[in-house]
């Protein structure tokens, strides 16, 4: 089974906005060189979730984990992503998809953000 990861976020016209998402992808690629990873965006920049997934499937992915890079489950994660996920299932019937919860809802991320916040002077 060829496992791949898509880091899915909102998107922005500002290329600097994408830097943290791309840094996560670069870290995954460095730490897990055999695990394909791609960034995908809901709007305002490319690639889209469909395009990024197609690229991974073309590379042989048979299982794709979509990681919503949101702090919380807002409209995009709650309403837009399930529709996009259904489109992926329809487009790639031989591929297994797993959509994780929003990254910011993971207790490890909550703890890390709290630790970082407390590092501020006077924290």
C-alpha cells in the first residue's frame, strides 16, 4: 500500500502565507522520504485538493490521508471538506481516503500552542 499525505488549508494570494504549510510538507519529506506529501488549498492558490490528490495517485498512492491544517473545525472543515472528500472518492474508486480532524483540535497541538504562548516575556 502506498500511503500519501495531503496537507489541506484555506489558501491565500500571499505566497508568504503558504510558507508554514510548505515547511510542514518539507519536514515530512525529510523525515519520511518514502511517504509522498503534497500541499493543497481550498481557494486563492494552487494546487486544489483534487489536483494534489490526482498527482499523488499518478505517483502510485493507494491510500491518501487528508490533514486539515485548520486550528478549528469551521465552515471549511465542517462543510466544504466533506463535499470535496466525496468528490475524491468518486474520482478515485480504488483509493482509500482518510480525513483527519482539524490539526488544531489535536490535544498535542493545543499543548504545544500553550507552551509557545507561555514562552513570551512575562508569560
